[in-house]
């Protein structure tokens, strides 16, 4: 006689079966997306007694086409992100100011069925303009201005393709059941220092959870939720990026904390991303070697970003 426990176990497995949620690509497939992001910030510099609010928007469209299929479900794609619109929000001193940046990203990438980038080649070089707060000497202004701009883009998931919403989520290698979790470490690489080929990589650890098939406006989709928690001193990373010790850069600490949640809805059959909604909250403070106990700047960050599939077409 089969025991009650075994029967219950079989019934539970049948109610929550293992399924494959790997990405299924098709040669000639073209997906077009839009990303709309907003970041609310509060900043206090050394001479200030209060935090001053401001906002920042990053809006862009991107697309990719599957050029050819490779063995074991891998795909060779061509990715394009032609422009990004940066909008500095209204403040007490100025109205909103929008700038269209001609990023002209063109990348050839190889993607796995787990949505991981296994190969990448720049067809046209990537570029970003630096933004944000710039204290101290001209050299420190260059360093901090570039990196704080990257932190803002990180909070909006609108920076490099490693951490942007564009080619996400990273999917599991094996079949999963509702409630299963998996982890991925991705490389966060800020823009190279202008005029050099120096770069450095900060590792970011994501945890993903499969939430099952849900109904959204009458359409069944796979839902995956990702979480990210960062708590680090990024000064060593910045000094490595610039190839200079702290005694030269003057940076003692860049204390960064960021917590984020991203909800992805994937097509039921191919698992291409239909939409994603991300929220993030955190902040950082910057301390110089000459005054390590007093932040020269503190900034809180609260962001939200939305990715939406605009169209998906299949080649002939």
C-alpha cells in the first residue's frame, strides 16, 4: 500500500511541475523595445545643511535582430541603441532640460538560451557623457562626475548592456518549479576613462525567483522576479579604473547602498521579454582622504524603470 505521505508528495509534484523557461530564438526575429526611467535624488554637499531634491530621466529605444542560430539554441544577434534622451528635472533654479545623446551603440552579441551574453563585439564604440556632482580638484571632478553618473544609471538599469533591462532576465540552466530561485553574477563596467583603454569590473549579484504563469490583461505570461542588494565601498574600484592609488585620486571612500526589485513578464512560448518594471532605492556618500570623517557629498537615490516590447516580427 502506498503511504499517504507518498501520495501527497506525488500530488504536490503534479500540481507544481518542473517546466523549461529557457529563451527560444528564431533566425530573422526582430524585437523593438522602449525604456522609460525616472530617478529622484536628494543631494547634500559639504557646505549644505539640508538635502536638495532633483530628478533625472533616461529614455531610449533599442532593438535587436537574430542574425543566425547556432548550436544548442544559441543565437547571434545585432543590437542597436541609437540615442538616449537625458532630462535634468525641474529645480528651484531651472526648468527641465532635455539632451539627446547620440550613443549609436551597435553590438554583435551571442546569447545563450539562459539569456546570457557569451560573446560581444563593438561594431560602433559605446559612449556616455558624464553627469552629476563634481567636487574638489579638476581631477577629482572628472573621477567623481563620471562615476556618480554611472551610479545613477545603475539605479535606473539603463547603463551597460550587462546590467540594463535590455537583455534580461538571466534564465535558469535547468527546469524550474514555481518558487525556485537561482543566482547570477554580472559584470558592471563603467565607461572607460576618456583617452585611455583602462577599465575595471564591479560584480553584481542578482537573485531570481520563478513566480509561475500569471494572467496579465487576458494573456498568460511567465513571471520572474529579480532582486539586487549592493552594500560596498567603491573607492578601490574607482581608483583601479583610473590606475591611480588613493594618495593620488584623494578618494577615501564611496559608500554605496542599493536595493532593487525587477518584475519580468515573459512570453509563454518563447520567453522573450514582454515587459519589465524595476524599482530601486539607496544612495551613496563620498569621502576624501584629507577629511575621511566628513562626506563631501551625500545623495539618496530612488528610481523606477519600465521596459515595454513595442513590436516583434519574424523574418521570412
